[in-house]
C-alpha cells in the first residue's frame, strides 16, 4: 500500500518537474506532415517541439509516389532523395488500359525512410527541437510522453493513421486496407495502376534497384489482398522474395472539424488521404502548410484556430470530394460499363494539382 502511494507521488513530481518550458506548439509525429508544419512554424520564429516515437530513418509502409508539385510547395530541393522521376502512367481496368507519357515528370518516387528523415532534418536545421519520445496522452495543453511531459500553447496531431491525438477530435469513418511488397529489382520509369471491381486496386512503383508493389481497397469490401498482389507479381514476371507489410489507414470522408480547443490534426491523423488513390503525402503536406498559416495567426493575433477548418474546406476538400465522387462509379461499375474516356482522363490528370476536379468535369462532358 505504502509503496503504491509513493509511486503515485513520484509520478506527480515527475510531471511537475518537467513542465518547465512552454512551447508555442508541440507537434506529435515526424512524418512529412509533422516535419513540414514544424519547419514552417520555426521559420516564422516560434519555439516548436516535435515528438517522434521512432528513431529516424525508420521504415514506413508506402509506395512512395509523390506529385512533382510538392517540391514547389515545400520550397526545398528534393533532388537528393528522389528515386525515380515518372513520366509514364499506365492505368488499367480489366482489359481497358490507357498509357500516357508526359513531356515532363508528373511524379517522383521516394523511399520513405530517406524522404522522412530528410524532411525532419530540414525542420531540425530550422530550429525545431526534436525528441524521440512516444506521446501517450494529451490533457489540455500538456503532452505526456513515455519519458516526460511538455506544455504547448497549441498541440498538433501529425501522428499518422493510428493517431492518439485524433481521439480528442473526431473518429474517422472509412479505412483503407493495404498490403505492400518491397522487392529488389528494376522497373522502368513507369507507374502501373490496376483497378479491380469493388473498391480495390493494385500498383507498381519503381525505386532505384527496388520495386514497390501492392494492393489496397476499402476495408469493408476487399478480401484476399495478398493473393491479388502475388497474382500481379506473377503476371509482371517480378521475381524475388518480397517483404510483405500490411497497413490500414483512414481516408477522407468529409470530417466536420479537425480542430478542438487548442488541438489541430494534419495529414493521416486528420484522415486526409485521397479516397480515390489512397495517396496522402500531398494532402498531408498541403494540410501542414495551411495548418502552419492558421497556427501562426492564432499565436500572433489570437485568430480562432478554426480558420484551419475554413481553409481546408476552401482549398483541399473540393479536390477530395471530386476524388470521392469519381471513386464510386470508377470502382463499382463493371468494366464493360466503364467508358474508356474515364480511364484515359484519370491517367492524364494523375498527380496534377486539382486533377480530380478537372477529371470530374471532363467525365461528365465525355471528353
Ligand atoms: C501501402 C501504402 C502505400 C501508400 N502509397 C502512397 C503513395 O504512393 N503516395 C502517397 O502520397 N501516399 C501513399 N500512402 C499514404 C501515405 O503513406 C500517408 O498518407 C502519409 O504517410 C501521411 O503522412 P503523415 O506525416 O500524415 O503520417 P505518417 O507518415 O504516418 O507519420 C506519422 C509519424 O508519427 C509518428 N508517431 C505515431 N504515433 C506517435 C506517437 N504516439 N508519438 C510520437 N510519434 C508518433 C510515427 O512514427 C510517424 O513517423 C500509402 C500508404 C500505404 C499504407
């Protein structure tokens, strides 16, 4: 009994002892969304603490396809971490296939261990304090980790698919189930996407000396993803022993708000992955940039943090809504009822800014 009381007292002392520094913002998670928002806020002169549970570089299950526009959005040179620049997209549904080669690259691929640690290093160089600690609980302005506790005026949840910060804000409604294989080998600078009926797809993304291949779809509908993936590897004569990873994450489904009191959510923590393609790096980074702008206004002039929701609705949600509306007929209709123009246009605008809005407009015009 005495031992128990002492232990509790010690825990309390430990908590008060460490609440010494008040940060302007504490960012939980050092993926692309977390490192971008923290770098931007540090650039604006704020004291930022970033907590990351894994020591970088760490493996992250991801095909690593990034739209080329990201480089301009981040205003940093990404050439050191680019694996392959992609000019050709092949999109297939059943026997209908569209192959489009662009004049300039529309995507590049990355290895997430290198990409994420590169972005985190840029944040660190900008003055962000990085601590390898796991956030366990948020109470008001206090973040309790496995090692200590910290206080921040704003708490930013950038802790990905299994976010603990999200519990304080909302519950996502749709989840994507995926399986990914990393295989040593070579594949040319082409991205291959194969849609199969009932909300599923498979892909091949080339890296340097490595191929990322996978299958994914809405968790409610897709089954046997591993079998689908092995069938694709066989069909494409991709040999070698793949390392297989399973991963689930939320996709966008019109959340009411990603803000609660002094907390905001960015990237996968906010369930911002694209409901058509499952891609979340672009929306994660975009939400981080909008988030940095909103947090800056909150800290410097007490503008409501809800400005973040407003900007998401103005700049990101229209594109995600268009992607969602495209996904329903595209994945649900049998191949024979899917016009070839849909497949061609979707390939043509893959990776483009506002691409899904453009595709939707074009689909209904039948161009
Ligand atoms: C199989 C697969 C393929 C994909 N392919 C693509 C693709 O080709 N293109 C694309 O754009 N997107 C793709 N995605 C989606 C993409 O991986 C995510 O959308 C993206 O990683 C989101 O970035 P983020 O920074 O929000 O979260 P994450 O990258 O998940 O980063 C979150 C970070 O938070 C850390 N963390 C978690 N919990 C805690 C905690 N309690 N305390 C401290 N730190 C914590 C984690 O260690 C992690 O480093 C794919 C996903 C999967 C599963």
